[in-house]
């Protein structure tokens, strides 16, 4: 969680929404992301998506489970 908060702080300093995310496998952080809505002029570049894309670039995306939430 601490690392995600650092990413959020960096995003805020860059003029973005202060949102950060990290992906970890067995306690090891393999990628991180920040919100890039303003820089990329995109409403879909959430921190979580950017962390997934970063993980894909470093070749670790095959380990990321696809999960979702639905109303109960």
C-alpha cells in the first residue's frame, strides 16, 4: 500500500489525479502505475490499467489474474 501511495503522490505532483497502483506477485512488486488522464487526454488511463500495461511490457502479465466486481 505504501508504494501505491508513493505512486499517487508522484501523479499528483505531475498534475494528474493523485491515484497510484501496484501489482505484486507473492509480495514482490512487479509493476506500478499512475493516473495519466490529463497527459494522455484519456479517461481510461487509470492507475490500475497503467500498472497492468507496465506489467505486460516487463513480460509478467501472464501472471496477473483477471478479476472483477459485480453488485451483490
